[in-house]
């Protein structure tokens, strides 16, 4: 299981084993410290692999009808 400081190889949702905090980690990102337990070793367990990556889409402002 990955630990904080390691590079993620799979876009997915992960859960910390220390307190169950869930985060989304993209492929190529570094696993962070647990937000509830900073500066301690954090082990992340994969929870979901069927996550759809959402991207920001630029929209134009429309006038109300």
C-alpha cells in the first residue's frame, strides 16, 4: 500500500488507514500526509478505481431568460 511521499501510479480514491479520511489522488501526484495527522507516516488504501476524471470547462455567461 502506498505511503505519503510516494508517487501515485493510478488515478483513484484512497483512504488513510489511520482515520479513514478519503482523498482523490491523480496519477503522477505525490501522496500527501493525512490532513488529520500531519508529519506522521500515512498509509493509503485504494477505495475506488471507477472514478471519472472531471475537467474544468470554460463557460460563457448567458443572459437570464
